[in-house]
C-alpha cells in the first residue's frame, strides 16, 4: 500500500489507462456515456459490513485471484460523531504506520493498493464504511469507479453498458440496485 495526497491521487487518476477527469473543485467527473447503478445500504446489518467491504474490493473480479489493485480515496471525514470517528481514524493511522506512513489522514487521504493487497484494500474499505465517510474506489483500469457516501449509498459508474451489466450482479447482493443516469460528478 502506498498513500497519496489529493494532488498525487488526482494525477494517478488522470494517467493512462484511467484518464479520469475532475471538475474545477477537484471532484471526480463521471464518464460522459457512463452507466450508473446505485445501492442503498441503509438497512444493511452491521455484521454484513466486512463481507460488503471485501466484495466491494473484489467488484468485477470473477475470482479472488483476479484482484488487480485499486485506489481508495477518502474524500470527506468528520461526518459522524467525533468520538466514534476518532476510533476509526486512529485504527487507520496505525494501520498506515505498518507501511511506514506517518503523515496524518488529512494530509494523505488516498490509499493505492497493489494486486497482492486485496485484504488491505478490504480493511480500508471496512473502516470507510464503519466511519460513514465519503470515498472513491477507483479500479486501476478506469473501467469503473465506486463512490461510497455517508448517506448510505454506494454508487458505481462504469464506462460501458457491458461493464455495468457485469458489475450489476455483484451489486444486487447488497440490496436493491437502481439504474440511474450518470451524474455529472461523483461527489
């Protein structure tokens, strides 16, 4: 795992093959002809958070070995009760220390995972879900981006209808999935 600043994460997202775009405020823009599905996770039992985080990390993989890495970019914190959120911030910062990262979460909010780090990616997504933070999960191909929001939704936008159809089956296991027009920006 490598941590990145917002600027570094944006540069990574703009590189080939991703070639993602951002608006003037630094928010990720959805692909022009993107296909979007949204899942309501508001009624998800807390016991399902771990399996959801793991499934989200493996979204689009047809086998566990197919995990190809990705970027978990925490976009907004300090949403929940401060005392509760501090527990998650501490856990994540201690986790990051294991990789030699001593910068605060506020100064380096993005986490880039290699293809052999699916458990680490899942653990980071679990903490995002527990803290109810807003975050992007960017697949390294740029074929799809997931947005986890503090309003209990996971929104996935794929670059093509074929990719979206492939992802839909995985998304439906978390709850009712609705197809939506791709928003102009993801957050």
